[in-house]
C-alpha cells in the first residue's frame, strides 16, 4: 500500500512539473505579445520621450523572451524517471587498506550530515567495520524527495590524499573508496514470488564473529533465478531485517532491469564502480590543501572541511548544471 502511495506521489510531482512547463510557455507567449505591441507602437510614435519609453519596453520584453526560452529548453529536457526515488548507497574501502576504510567512514558521515541538513532519513542496511573506526563496506538507504536526483552524481571512485594517523614520518598517502548509488524500486515494480527466494535466518554477529543476541534476527535472502544474495542483521527484529533485505533485493533487480533496457536501446551505461583503482577517480579530497576537485567538471573548491561536514550542495549544483548543459548540447546537435 505504501509503495502504491509513493508511486502516486511521484506521478503527482510529474504533473506539477508539467504545470510549470505550461506556465513558462504562457509567460513566453505574453512576453512575445508585449514585444510586438511595443514595436508596433514605436513605429507610429513621433514623441521622442515616448519613443524612448517604448524602446525600453521592447528591450525588456525581448530580454524576458531570451530568459524564458532558456527556461523552456531546460524544462523540455528528458527527465530521469528515477529522480524522485529513494536510494541505496554502498561505500567500500578500496585501494589503501585501513586508510581506505577510514575514508569510507568519512564519506558515510559526509552523506549522513548532508541528508540530515535536508531533513532526509538515513537508514543503515549493513556494515562491515574495522577495528579502528573504519568501514570495509557500509550500505544504507536515503529516504527523501528527489534523493536520487541529487545523489546519482556521487557514484564512482573517490580518492583521498592525506597523512594517515598511523604514519610516523608525516608522508602523504593516497587511498580510495568506491561509492555506488542505486534508485530504490517500488514493490509493485519488482515482483518477488516466494518460490524464487531462499530465506535463511541466524543469530546476528558482531566483530570477530561473536553472537550479539540470542534471537534469530539476521536474514539472508538468495534470489534463485539470478543468484543475488542480500544479508541483513542491522535490526534486532527479524521482520525489520527481512523488510530491509527485500527492499535491497528489489533495488538490485531494478538496477539490473534498467541496465538490460538501456543495453537493448544501445545506450552506453557507465559503471559507477569498476575496479576501485584510484586511476578511475571522479573526485579527489586533498587534506593538505583543504581542496576538493571533481574531475568530471574540472571544479575545485577549497573547503574540504566544510564539504566533509555535509556541505555538498554547491558541488551537486555544479554537477547538475553540467548535466543539463550536456543534454542541451546533445539536443542541439541532434536537431
């Protein structure tokens, strides 16, 4: 029922976007009418002061036309149908051992603080911690309107350059963590027949494998047709762990479905996480210079401390603007 309501809410937001397009087109038509009217009156006017006034009116209307035309181009761009969805994010330490795991924890805190600043909810699905406060892997959901439209730009390899706490010589090390961002699927879109699922339960375990409770709350679900396995033990309740596991499974199946659809259309789908090698980086975090560089758009901001504390809006805005510009250029070339 909740998934159906979310689907209806998304459709309602799509209709609101159409209303915005209609309003922009109406304003464009009105600006064109005003420009033509001022131009016609100017041809008939002989009074110098009135001529100056009408020229100013025509110029103002023409400027509104230019602005509204650009706005209409943006509104007419094809919209990612997943933009309003919640997301599942997975962060893994890659190249760099313990330092990479610590950086994975830094990235998780960055996204958590950013989501909190927007009033969104972060729900940890599963995590594999290290003994010094890092994550070999952490998987979490972000629930909030438009979550995917913002976080989809974060998928890829993130590189960090800093002096690790364990470095006695003060040398700068380079490590990497991978981030994967997937749109969460609705229950009504991905059917999971019971016959396709192998569900196992066990007691949850902590670091070192010791049991952390005596109830069989941990869940492991295997999707038999694809072999996809999801294990959840974050909650004390078996039911909550099962619900989470099914959501993650649907998300992974939905991602596979999207990839197949795009392959059929001949689209080149960029893999967000490849080998985890730092040469495939999308972004570098340099602590010595307090610098963050996004290599996709050649943007550098000297406020790493603020970005890691959750101030991601400026970077995401720049990436969204670059995406729109690329779409506009492609639209121009195809026409």
